[in-house]
């Protein structure tokens, strides 16, 4: 019904899948950060399981929450402005094909 209105008669509806990660730069940033988080976690997991940094009086839940918070903070610093720019530049390669209503190339 919207396209029948005068203001929208020349508009074109672009149909994208509900999840178009290859054209969303933040998905690439999250993927990078999750990889860093997994890398740091695998290095520190034995220390966490052995309660190496547990403070007296902390419950196991408090200790693990503090561990996760530090893990995230230590991983997120890897997401630099340059890394974000690289992710934006990477997804832009898909835009010309999408604007021509072509198929989205996955894994490129």
C-alpha cells in the first residue's frame, strides 16, 4: 500500500534476507572480537578453573563474573578504529552487486 502513495511511486523495494551479515560491518567486528575473546579465554582457562585470582570472600559466581568481565575488557581493546575501518571496507565490496539486485556473495 505504501508504494501506491504518490511520494513512493518511484521507490524500489530491496528484499534482503532477515540476516545479512556480509553487508553489516558490525557483524565482522563482533566476529573479530569473539575470536580474540576465545583466544584469551583459552590462554587463561586453567587459571580460572583453579581459582588462581579468586579473592577471599568471593563466591564462585562472583569470581567467575569478575573473570568474564576482565576477559571481555582485555579482548575489546583489540577492536581499534583501524580494525573497524577494515571491517567497513571489507563489506563494501558487496554493495555494488546488491545495488544491482544481484545475489549476495557469501564467503568472499
